[in-house]
C-alpha cells in the first residue's frame, strides 16, 4: 500500500537514484584502492610512531573494551610483522613488534596465541626476523605470571633456550618445570632428559617440533612445519656433503652438481624441501643451503666430519 | 539555487542562536590554559602536545556539532512539523535537503576556522616565547603551515559525518540517527584494521567479508594525518587529493540517497 | 474557467499495525471541484480526513490513488506554490526567530527584494494584529499569537488560493471575528479560500459552498442554502386571538405549542400536516395568523445526521470486508 508520488515517473527516478549512489560509491572505492596502492609507504612510517606505548595507559584508555582493543593490537602486530617481512632485508626493523604484542597481552592477559606466536616471531633470527629471544622469554614469563597453570608457556621458554640460545641445561630445566605442572603431557620429562643428555642432536629437536605440530593453532603449525623442513634440509646437506667428498671432480675441474649428475652419481640436481637447489662451493665442495631458499637461514649449521 | 542558499543561511543562523559558539570559547580556553600549564613541563614536548590537543579538539568538537545538529536537521523539523509551512513555499524537497546540508557545512567551516585560528595564535605565542636553541629540537616548526593539511582532512571527514547524520535523519528518529552515525564513526576509524583481516582469519569467506566491509564502510582512518603532521612527516599532495576525492564522492552518494528518501516520504 | 482546485477520486491508505494486517483508509475516493473566488468550507468531525486532504493537496503526503490539481497544475508543481498560501493545523515555527524574521525568511524563499519584503512583512503583521511583539522570539508567543503569525505567513505572497487548516483554533472570540473578517476580505479580493473546520458556525457565516466529510468519505457537498433548503423539518405557525377551542383543535397535530403572551401562541407543526388546511381551519375559528415559517435544519442537525449515516455505512462495509 506504499504510496508513490504520482506522475514523476517514479520508477525511472528510483533507477536514476540507485545508479547515482552505486556510481558514486564505486568511484569512491576506486580512489580508495588507488590511494592505498600509491601511498602504502606513508602508512608504514606512521605506524612506527605508536601513540600509546605503555600497557597501563592503553588499559586506561580502553575503557571497558580491553579485549576488543587487544584484538585490534594483535591484528596490527601481525600486520606489522608481515609488512616488515615484505620489506627488503635492509629496511626490516620490527621495532614495533614487541610493544604491540606487549600491549596486546597487557590488555588481555589470557590471550594465549599472542604470547606464543609473539614469542616465535620475536625469537626468529635476523635477517628474517627481529632476533630477540630475550624479548620472547620476557613475553612468555609475563604469560606464565598471568596464568601459572599453563605448561605451554614454560615449554616455550625452554624451547627458546634450546633452539635459539643452544643452552641445553637451562632448556632442560624449563622442560622439567613444565612437566611438574598438573596438566602437562607425559612426554615432557623424557624430553628434558634427552635434551640434557644428547642436546645437540636433531632427534630431540624433531621431537619438540612435532609436538608443536600437534597444536591447533595454524600459526604454530606452520612454523613447526618450516622448522622440520629445515632439519630435513640439514640432514640432506650432510648426506650430499658426504657424497661430494667421496666423489670429487677430476683434477682441475670445479665441484658442481652437473658433473655429479653426468657421472651418474646423482639422479638430478638436489633441492631442499622447499624446492630450491642446494649450493655447492666450486672450490671446496662444501654444500650449503641457497640464500634464496625460503628456509634460509638454517638454525644449526652442522658440518659433517670430513671423511 | 537561491532556495538552497537561503535555507543554508537559516541553518547557520539557528546554530548560532542555539549556543553552538559557546563550545568555541570552551575550546579556546582549553588551549590557552593547557599551553600555560605545559609551559612548566619539559621543554620540547609542549609544542607537540599543543598541536595534538588542538587538532584532536577540533576533530572532536567538530564531530559533536556534526552529529548533534546533523541528526536534527531534518528529523527535528519533521517532528515539530515546522516543515509543513516550509514545504508549502516554492522550494522542492531536494532543495530543502541540500540546503540543510550546506547550512551545516557552513556552520562547521566557521567553527573549524575559528578553532584553527585559535590554535595558530597559541602556537605563535609559544614560538615567540621559546628561545631558538630549544626550537631546533622540535620535529616541525611551531607555526607550521602543514597543520592546515590535517585541518583540511578533518574538515572533509566532518562533511562526510554530516552527510551520514543527514542521511539517517531523513528516515529515522534523532536517537537512532545519532547512534548509527556515531557507530559508523567508530567503525570507520578501525577500517584500516579490517583491511588486514585476511592475515588473521582462516576462512576465505570471512576475509572476503572483511574486505568488502573495508570498501563499503566509510574509510575515516585515512583522514587522520594528525600524527604525520605533528611529527613533521610529509603528507603528499596526491594523498590529499585522492582522499578528498574519496570523501566527496562518498558524500555525493549519501546526498543522493538522502534526497531520494526525503522526496518520497509521507510526513504524518 | 477551470476550477481553482480539482480533486478526483483522491484516496489515502495507511498501513497500520505491527504486522501490516489491514490498510487503514484515511480518505476514500474524494472528488471535489472548487471554483475560483469561492470560500469553501471543508467540514467534518475530528479524524474525518480533513487534515489528510489538506496534506495531500500540499503534497506533504502522497496519495494511494487519485489525483488533484491546483490552478490547472498537478499538486506538487513547485512553481504553482508561488500562488498558494497554507496555514497548517496547530502550526509550529522556528521558535528562535522573531515574528518579523520568520516572515522575512519565508518572503526570501519567494525571492522578493529586501524593500519589498519589509513592506509585506509589516503590512501583514499589522493586518493580523501583531504589534510590538513582532520583535519578540516566537517561543514567547501565545498560541493565539502563533496562529496569527501563521495566517500572516500564509498570505506573504498575495496568493490566489489559500488553504487554512482549522484557522480559528487557539483564538479567542475577538480573534475569531478578526479572522472571519479577513476571510471575507480575501473573498472580496477574488481569492479562493479553502478552509477546514469543525466549528459549524464559522462555515455558516463564511462559506458559499461546503463539503462534509466523515470517516474518510464525502458525505455531502454543495451550496449551503441548497443543502439546507430541502431539509425542512416542519413549520412554525404563530397565531393570535386563539381561543381555547382552536388550541384544542391544534393539539393533536401540533408537535409543540408555546405561549408567547397575550393570546399569541407559537405552534410547531410536523411535515405530515400541510399548513394550508390548518390555516383554513384556524381562520374559520376566528384566530388570526401572524406568521408562517418553515423550520429548516441547522447545519448542525444536517451535519450530525450525515455523519451518522456515513459512520454506519462505513461500519457495514468494514464488517463485510472482515467476513471475507
């Protein structure tokens, strides 16, 4: 029963109005996209100037919306991390990563994923990451202080000591402490023992990463997969190294994959688990991961004993 | 055309009689008082704080004016039924809507201009009373023309918010219009975070939804160049042009919609 | 000469109720033609559809069906509004303006030059009886004064057609007399006046034609004298020198007998008994006839009867609809 103005050709006018609105909005969005593309750099600059650095100030400003603000800061932390990764290696500073994650966790102390993933981000070695395992540990301790029952935080601290500091005694101690907590999984104590015992081996490293692979969080899973592939790459390098040493090229010729393939020793150019071919030094025959590989840099560079 | 300007002037006159200028006095007092207080604090930071405070206050006061007058622009007239006599005069409904909008934009322009002048006066005083040696520590000069870029974008943003308030007021009550406009203001300032949603969520559809919302909702965070200007970072002319163009087109869409709805309404 | 106002089958439905069950018909196929120079009274009880009609004519609301024209142009034609004046019911204007400023604002919308505006404004305020208060803000005005300002703003453009919705509301008897005089003046100037009212006395005094609406329908329309002329209720017979016998003779057929004085009586006869026979009988008995006058319906009687008819017709129809 809706009445319409008579005699204005109202349906025509409606069409014109709708077309006008859609047209203007589309043009506006077009300008928005253009601006985002052209002036992306400026926004990165501004983000370095984080307005609120102190967690306590943020908590006060957030009024009753702490958890929501925590989410916002978390999104910005990830965006900051991603943005820095995309920048060229020279420009990567990651200087806001810790403040952002710190703000996130101050606003929402139960934000588990922020602690764990933040720690992984922070401890990742330069140039790919900020290379700040100390900040990672500080973050995890904060998480543990907020939730003393969560064994995951202690486990993660141990992991940082193991993987990044190569301090096996301290790592084992943290795994033991994690094992002491009520809900902790049964594999923590044997892990502590084996880390203490054989520390430098890849088997315990593999074990640790496989545990993390079980986690439900997508981020942790992906990091674990990558680290496992790095370990595979290390194994592959050892094997290839042995082969290269056993079959040196004819005198006067450089070490190369092609010569090994020609001589029938290898079936094809060997590549790492990410698909990038390994490097082989022409003079010494030392096999290493290519710098252009996504798995670069490898954690523990181990050279097999020369045969 | 003449009708639009007459109505615009009438809206401006109403805002003046409505005691809106008092908030300007409040603003000026706030600025002056804080500049004297901050003079006692650590040197070098007070200029930045004055600029931050001045720009933020301009944005906030402007926001209040835009929303509280904007929602009443149409709905108050309809509720009080003063619109009956008005529409019997030789003006069309679109002229009425556009006239109201122009009037509020005029009000905002005057308010923003006065606040900007007050800010510059205070900054000039600070610059005058601070020894040049200390001034080298400042990120940007005290009386910095670049501040006008921030003010300009604040003004365009306020025009957009006014457009939103007007749009809602053509068909809903003042209370609801205020809530919706204010809600969109808040969401619009978090718009940049929506763009990065795809990095955080797992489902493609949620990421697409976030992207879509980023484009459809008014992107108000882009108008905020206060931080850059205060720290002396460059704001390229291209950025200003594209953002302003975005704003004007969005406003055009809102005005078309508002005019359309208003032209078809029954006034009970 | 085309009619000044032409209304054809104008209908307005509102959708009421939360679930939009039934449309409420506020105006049902109204058709009227008002000639130029007429004073037309649009009468009806509250809620009959008078204000709805006026709002449709001013295009404040849109019709469900039907059409209307003013001065040959469809309703809503913006340029025609230069020749129209409108006073809404219970008007509210911008209370922060003074009476002068309000009229000046409206005059500006017509595009008059400043000097022209000044003369118009002061002339009209004089005419509606607003003196020095014209410089006070409207929020300080009483209802009656606002009503006067309302009339002034309706006339600011010397309109050819003037629409007044309850023009007497809020006015004291003096004010009402002023407005009546004003309306007659407008008529004498050849303007068309269309006003709605529920005060019948005003219509009786002012209108050449009236229309009666009730329940959204036009119950009757036409010249006042025509409508009332046919409605003779009875006869009033004044006799003198009546003897008790003649009175006794009249008793059976008289509806009412009133003793005036000194042998004069006023007798009310019903329509069943033609007066001619009675007169003959009376003169035979020696009584003399002073006067014989038809008793007409007042507008009120007519009004009440028509409204009742319309009401019952509508409820019959609604009952029929409900059965479907």
